[in-house]
């Protein structure tokens, strides 16, 4: 009985809140003020022609920098829960699976590369590309045990932080060249955005893969890594 | 414009709501996660309808793909841990008897 | 020339970079921490000087300027929060060099806490705080809130152990709920006013359904993150179970960050949408927090839990600012009183948590009933706790006293005497829970519990922070002068006859 | 009824559903699913309204905000799932107890 009334109170409160928000949405101006015109007026100077990329990496690049830090923090958070023993791959690659992977993985890496490149003028960019790369990493983790044990220690840590470091480097670098923080030199904007996005894509891919492990890979497994050096997926 | 709405957007909206409701209430967690992945894929369609192709791509890859994989792996871990616990409890019970 | 240096950029990026370096170069964490603590002083002094001499400072990231780009903004309020962060941050950093010292016996007691991860997370948390206090863009503030939330959760989880992990989980869920609520408010504000800049929103927000809903959503989200009663349930376990330096930072700084944002929004953006009744509601919840937190602190079995519940109670006082600022001519006094309370509570609470952490470190537990006579073993730490206690109770000449005195005067001058009664009773309750612990700790026993060696850096930083809470009660004019710069309220500071 | 309004109201419904799920259900995985539904709702409101009542091309700023939010959400979800597994490993329960203070 008591439980029922508690649920009822929650539902009543929620309906009231939803009603308030619905009222707010319905009362919004028909064609309200927005930054759309400003974005399109300045997009010529942003170095890219996809407006979303222009906002993400130029006009509001500072948000994106912090957002990559947040992604990086998720790894630190997962690692602060202690070591995990890497289990064997749940689906070890048989003949058929490994043949499939041999086609699928390069295709995914290519897709990631395409998305990264396309982001400047069409839908796509670092997050989409990084996510596809992360998906490829997760597939590898599920099927190839040696890959999992290969990614420990300092190369991994460098890859994880590369996105933030390169982004921060460009942000501060443009400040030293006489601009403000993240004020890319005019003619370099396109190139610099591509550099940042490439590093971010790599980092995001590796971060998502590492998050799939769910904890810090135990260093004890490192002995295995010697065998499988050419197998890193980011090549 | 109007006909496409009734034919496409309204059903999509209803299915999204239904999936969200089902994934929150279904007793089986595995089913809930699968429904969540389906929900993510349909969300991607909704983004396309809203001319947000950038987000649609991200949703398909991150929302449905990576998040779904993360949920499945977490569910897997929790289930296997639970089985271990149950077995342990059964053993101690057996000893007590 | 000095005036042109973008100090705020350095205040954000120095800890951000050292945090990432601490992750890359394992084993160098302590050095990087000290580099950050020392290296933040010049930019902080530079920015404070700029604000003092030229008024509030703007900086357009990317050179676009609001509303297209993101602006950084520093006024007196930002400076107070940044200096508070630096005071507690420097203290915590030096404390942690002892707590996580590789030579000490830390390994056996502190579970499997990884010092490298601690340093990385702590420096990033510091960066997140600085980001938040310097941002002038509501969406950027959302990202900063998530940045802060995730690093705080990870730090709680670092303690390992069932209760710490469960507390971290609860903390994360609450934090996400708060941020999403805030984000929806941001969305409504954007579609109603076409800007995300705090300054431009301040000019355009009128009382409309959208801004009313945004006020509700953002206030609810931030109140949840600030752990106002009855949404405080997540705070005591998280703060009590975290590693000692983390507890200090969470209680002294992290909950203040969301409160800071609440102050900014209420007094600068939502001036037309907030009503006296909502302010009254926050005040009443604050009163409930004072009583509930104090009673729980009185009954707590563990020292760190006592200190954590004391935070719940003390956070109640700062919510009195909202109703008190509604009084005629008392607004600025309430504003200053609230800020002074935040500042001195930060120092005192950090000192108390660090001292409690030292007790836990030394004796291996913090069960109050078994801590009789510990003063004989840790005199410096207990003295630090005592000094902090004086400020938490609000006795003169502490910073806590000044804060309460200003709030009291605002209550009396504004004809809202009932808040004054609460403030006085709250002080008595604080005295009760502080002395309950002291009666144990300072009692003389023959068989003093065994205590392991405590690094001097741990004992001295707690003392230094406790003494700074005291010093705030003596040099009140300078902080009050800083608080006036760019303040959204004007009026006299009602010192009630005090110099 | 136009598409922008339709989807923003769906977003609102998803936000409320997720909020209800987060409060009402005990299992941690369910709570995390609920937070994700809530987040999707918030982003949907953001992007649906960005399309404007009848604009030809939508406003890219909310799109960028939604994308940022999506990435923040996946980070938080990953951390939450790792924590949930750890909670179950250390306490043996997939729920948080009512009083976690001691």
C-alpha cells in the first residue's frame, strides 16, 4: 500500500513537470531567435564547410576540447576501479570468422577514415569516425585474445591521451602565434581542424575499445604482447 | 510534407515511445538491452528525419553500436558473477544441511 | 603588458595539462601536483590584480565572441571561488604527497589505490573547477559540470571497497540526473532567446513559460548536485567513503561549484522569473538541512561520517541567501554573508576532513567511540580539527563567524528575524556535534591507541587550512572588497557595528 | 502538428519516462538504461526544436550541442556500467541498498 502511494506521488510530480515543459515548448516563438544566421555568415572563415563541424571544432571548439577530456575521464574512472583479468575472447576466431574479420575490419577502418575526411564538408567527423574505429576494436577484442593483451602500458596511454594533447597543443599554439585560445591562423584552420580530428578519432577509437574491457588491463598479461605486435588496429 | 508525417513520423514516434516503455519495463534484462539497441537504431532514423545526419551517424555508431556492446558485456559479467554467487550459496547451504 | 596576458586560460590549462601528464608519466604525480599548486599562483595573482584594477574581465575563446563563440568571464565572485579552490587545492596537494608517499606504509592500508590515477584525476578535477568558475556560457557550463562530476565520481571510486563503490555509483546517477535536468533548461533558454551566453541571457530573459520552466529544471538539477535536503542522501556515503584528500575536496569545493552556478543564474539571469515563494522554499529546505544534518552528525558513529553530515548541515546555511536577499536593502549583505560562509566553510571543512583522514590513516579506523585519547598521539591534527571546529560552529574570530554575522544582520535588518533564530540554533547544534567528538579525543586515557607514523605534510596542511579559516575572520575587508566587483546586487554591507 | 513539435513532444515523453525509470527501478542496469533514455529525450528536444517550426535548413548549434551531449552520455554510461559491475562484484547485489551510509 505504502509503495503504491509513493509511486503515485512520483507519477503526479513527473506529470506536472512534463506539463510545465510541454507548456514551455508550445509557447516558444514560432521562428525564434537563433545563431543560425551567424554560423552561416562566418562559416567561410571557419576552415570547413559542414556547419556542424564548424561549430564543433571552431566556433565552439572549447566545448569539444572539454568533451574529449570527459571521454578520457571515463577511462580513468573505469581504471580507478582496479585491475581486471582479461578473459579469453568469448568467440575465438574460427576459420569462417577470421575470414570475415579480414574483410570487415579493414572496411571499418576505411569507413572511419572516410567519415573523418568527409566531416569537413559533409556529415561525419571525429566522433562518428572514432565510434566506428571503437566498434572495430570491440570486434577484435571479442575474437582475438592477443590483441587485448597487446594494448597495455605506455603506447596505450599515449593513444588514449593523444586527442586531448593535440587539441590542447593546437589551442595553446594558436595563442602563442598571436591569436587567442583556439583562434586558428586564418589559412591554417582547415588543416589544423583535420589534425585535431585525426588525433581525436584515434583516441576516441582506443578509448571506446578500452572502455569495453571495463577496467584496467592487468599488467601481468603483458608478456603475451610480444607475440602480437603488428596487430594493433590503428595502423 | 503532411502525408509523409502521418505515414512515417507518427508511427516512428509511437514505436520509439513503445520501445522505451518496453525496455524499461520488460522483466528480462537481456531483452531490455536488445530493445535498447533497436531504440538507438530508430533514434538514428528520427535524427535523419530531423535533418541531423551528423547526429544520426553518431547515434548509429555510438548510441546503438558501442553503447549496446557495453551493455551486453556488462550484463554478461553481472550474470556470470551472479551464477558464481548462486553456486557458492548453494554450496554453503549444502554444507549446512 | 601584464594586463594583456590571458591569465584565465592558464588557470584552466595548467591543471588540465599536468593532469594528463600525471597519467602519461606514472610515478611523477606528486611532482606534477606541486608544480600545479605553485604554478597556479602567478596566474591567479595576475587575474585577481586585473579584476581589482580594471573590473570584470572578458576573454573570447577563438576570437569569435559571444553569442557565436564562448566567452570566459571573471568577476569578484569568480575570483573568490578560484582563490578558495586554490587554497584548498594547494593544501590537498601537499597532504596527498604524504598520503600517497611511495616510501610510507600506505600500500597495506589504502587498499590498492593507485597514486598515479589519484594525481591525474585530482588535477583534472581542479581544472574542471577552474573551468566552471571562469565560464560565461550555459552550455559550456554543462560540459564543465559533467567534467567535474565524472572526475569526482572516479575519485570516490578510487577508494575501492564495497561502500565506496556503491557510493560512487549513487553519486554518478544523481550527478547525471542533475546534469540532464540542467541541459534541458539550457535547451529551453536557447530556443527562447537564441543565445547561450550568460551575459546576453541576463539582458533578454523575461518571465515567460520557457524561462520559468528553465528556472525550474536548472534549479532542480543544481540543487540536487549541491545536496540540499531532502536531495542530500547521496552525499554522506560518497564523502565519508572517499580517500581523505578526496573527501576534503568534495566537501569543500565540488558541492560549492553547483551552488556557485545557482547563484550566478538566480542573481544574474533569472532575476525576472524567480519568485519570493521559491526563494522561501529554498530557505525552508536549508533550515531542514541544518537541523537534519546536525542531528545526523550528532548520532554518527564514524568521524568521517560526522564531518560529512556536518557538510549537509552547513550547506543549509548558504541556501538562506535566497530568501535573505529578498529583504529590502539587505540583498548585498546576504550575498556577501553567503560567499563568506562558502569561503570559510571550504577551509574549515577541508581541514576537518584532512584531520579526520589523518586519524583514519594513523589508527586504521575512525569509530568515534574508540578514539579516546588520540590527542596524545596526534596533537597537531587534533588542534587543526579544533580550529576548524571553531569556524564550523561560527565562533569569533573565525571566517565562519563573519559569514554567520552578515547573514544574521541581513535577517534582522530585513525584518526576517525567524532566519536569525535558525542560524543561532544551528550554531549550537554544530557546537554539540563538534564537542561530542572532542570530549572523546581530548579525554586522558592510560592506554593510548597505537598510531602509526604520520607524514608531517599531512598534519601541517590540515593545520594550515584550519588557520586560514581563522585568518578569514581577521582580514575580512579584503575579501569583502573583492566580492563587490561585478556583484549583481548593490547596497551596504551590514556589519552591525563590527569594524 | 508539425514534425518539429511532434518530435520535441516525443523527446519530452522519453525524458519523463527515463526519469520515472531511474527513480522507480532498483536494478542498476535498468537505472543506467533509464538515464540513457532520458538523455535521448533531452537531445531529441534539442534537435527537434533546432529544425524550427518551418525552416529550410536547421540551426547547426543545437546539433553540435546534441552531438556533444551524446558523447558525454556514452562516457558516463561506460563509467556507470563499470561501476555497476564492480558494485555487484563487491556487494553481491545489483541494487543499491536504501541506506548506504555505513
